[in-house]
C-alpha cells in the first residue's frame, strides 16, 4: 500500500460502510456507473488516501463486499469505516467528466462567450450545464472542450438573452 500523492485528479467512486465477517472483507457502497471496472479483482482504489488493490469482490444486497490487499482482519476492515473510495479516471472516447467542465467558459458555434460553467445539474432528459448567469444549457449540445473552453452547438435562440421580451 502506497500513499496517494495527488488526490485532486481522482474521482470519488464510493465509500466503505463497515467491516464484514472476520477475514477483512468490507461492505462498500459504489457510486459510479462503471461498477464492473471499479470492483474487478486487480483494480487499484484509493481508500481514505491509501492505494489498495482489490483481491476479490462480490455483490451483496445492492452493495459490494470487497477484499482489499493488506486488509486481513475485522479490526483492519473496521478502521476503514467511512473512508472515501477514489480512483483514477477511466478515459473513454466520447466520454466527458463533469469535473472537466466546471470553471471553463462556454462558447457557442459562432464564437460567442456566454460565461463560466459553475455546475452540472443531473436531469433525466439531458444533464444541464449551469452558467454563472444562471442560464442552463443541455449537455446534449456539447461539442468539444479544451483547458479553457467548452464548445457547444446550440439551436438559435437558446442563449440569446437579449432577444427575449418579457411580458407584463
């Protein structure tokens, strides 16, 4: 087990709920959509600031029982109670992570800057990028991003705040 050196690039993927049994298994809540990758034997996880390797895993009542390398007793498992589980991002073509969008400027297809993205709101139809102005832009219009800018291709009128007349 080695200490984490740069946890700012890690994604939170779950938490340790408690120890389970006498041989060091932990009951974990996994909060990622990449459950198979994060719970696979051999996967590297940062548990409470310490890197650990999964030796084995199995589903248990909508949670996961994990055996972690270096955790071989109930006492060691209980020491992990409440620890955050984090992991390196898994890069996949066409995939966008929320943390990559926050703080960047949103620019439309015409090159107009509409302000900074302050959050991404979970929405069933399409997640919404919230701008510092309060405007919401569906993530479905996302095109590409770099270190400073998120580019979108939006329909006419979506970001034209000046063209909307307020009714009395």
